[in-house]
């Protein structure tokens, strides 16, 4: 599949998610969000309609989905939705930009499958819930999401790392766990030092997730702390 086709499929999916999340969207707002022309959005809407998606067009106002239309059969209770909204505010305190972005996108998808009444209440709660600490939160890293992916898929990671003494070195590491104590920390097996080490993501100035897989470390996080800490 060509790159442009992949981008279009991704955009169509995102547009459908947006339509399920919001009451009404204009072609202009969608074009601005996805960085394409309004003509492209018109074509995308036509494609979704041909695929059987019941999109209602209000002249001069925009698009919205037919009442009750949902793709996934999953439903959340009102309290479950509220818990997710509260968790979103906690995530906003994270100092890693990629983690915040991924969670925000996940919340958008979750909102898109809520019943209309629950969705309205979830949106209201999101507008009325705020942590002062989350405002203007400075992001000091943007690689936590890739590290999570490398951890779960047992992929070797090559990093350029500067330690607290200001000494920079290149490392190949095997991600093992991610913990938080006022800041994010990665526990990984360092091939250079041949031992487990703590790494702060905000001190990684260059990172590449390699195609090479490593042998999983057969111990739990608690077993790690019992053995090494």
C-alpha cells in the first residue's frame, strides 16, 4: 500500500472518530486539523458516505452523524467515563509530550463510542475539571511513547545519553520497566555497563528504536527491586 493511501485511510478513520466525538464539524475545521484542503475533506466525506456511514450535512453548518450511530459495540457507564476524564487531567501533569499526546488521542476515541447522553456529560466534566499543576506544564521529553513500544515488543534501543554529571555517551539498552517518582525513569539493561541502569527520558538527546529484538528478562518488577535495590 502506498504512503498516500495509508495517510488517507488514517485520516478517514480520524475524521470518523471526530464525527463521533463532536456534535457538528465543518469542512474548514477538519481541513485545518488534518492540514489538507476543504476539497479533500469533501472527497473524504463522500468516501465515508459510500462506505455506509450515515453522515448528515447541514447547509452552512457542517457535518454530524445520525443519532445513535456507533462503530464499536463497546459502551462505558457514566462513572467509568468520568473516571477516564479525571485520569486525563492527571496525565496532563506528565512531563513527556508523547505520552500526553497519545493519551489525549485515546480519550478522543473513547469519547467517540460513548452514548450521546454520556458523551455530553463527559465533555462537560472535561470542561469543568482542571488541575493547576497541569496548566502550562513544561514538557521535558517526547520519547516515552516510543520507549513503551520498545519495552512491550522487546526491541533494542540505541540512545545518546547525558548523565547527571553532564557526561554524554552512546548506549544500547534493553527497556525493562518505566516508573515515576516526580519524574519518569526507564529501567533498562545497559549493554555497555552489562547491568540494569536507571535512565531519565529527558536526558536522552538522541534515540533510535532498532529492529533487533532482545531476549525478554524473566523477572517481574517487584522481583527486580527485591534483587537489585
